[in-house]
C-alpha cells in the first residue's frame, strides 16, 4: 500500500481540503462539493499502472525500498486489479473518473 509513502499534507486532498484551518477566525469557507466536476478518460490497465507509478508516493517507495520492491508493487497491483475486475486480458479498456472540487475562503470584513 502506498499510504505510508504519501507526505502528511496529502491528507488534505483525501478530505478535499475540509480539514484546513482558516487563515483567520473571521474567514468563511465555501465549497463546491455538491457540484463536483468529473472528467472521464479511457485507458488500459498498463496506462493506469503507469499513472500510479508517476505518483510521489510510488517514487518514494522506489527510492526507499528499491526498484525490486517498486516492480513487485506494480506487478501485485496488476494481479489484484485483474482478479477484482475479472478480466484476464490487460488490454481491456478501463474508464477512469477524476473528480475535481473547489474550496474557497473569504474574509467577510474585507
């Protein structure tokens, strides 16, 4: 699992910046959570694993644990994904969805 290799600050992305404190007590946070913007793209399983290998956490795993551990992670991930999806052919087209969100703060006194 890559969770141990993400920097501590990455938790803000997982919570859609909902855990960030305001810069001052007067500030108000606005969120576009209900109106998430989603982008869909098609790719192969190898494309998806290539995307994962570009993540900073994967790079940190490779730097700390070595190339063999990184290759093993990709190989095991590929096997788990093909098992879960029930597809023996890794060339099948996958639909990936990326959700974007918007958070803004404003100072009502300004």
